[in-house]
């Protein structure tokens, strides 16, 4: 089965939107707060326990300042 290819990405300060490029016209939306809360990088998670190092409770809403992408396997 062929996997749909990403056809478009739109980046705003509070949301990342990805057009999945499938026939159903599906658009995936990721709020900045969700992206920050689920970030797996070593700056955001303890490398041994996986525990979040940042506490978003009571902080200002995160802003997407930049983004990068890489091709998957």
C-alpha cells in the first residue's frame, strides 16, 4: 500500500498544519502547545527516564519560532 505524501505544510505562530495529500483531503493540525508538550528532544525530555523537563502549566502559550523537516524511512 502506498503511503500518502505530504503535499503542503503551513506554519503559524500557534499552529502547524500539514496537508496529508491523500484523496480525502485530510489536514493534520498540531497546536504549538501540543508540539512542545510532546517534543522528544534531549532539551525537552530526560534522556534516561523520558520525563518532561519543561512544565507548561502557568506559562505563556508557546510560539512556533521555526521548524525543520526530514524525510522518514
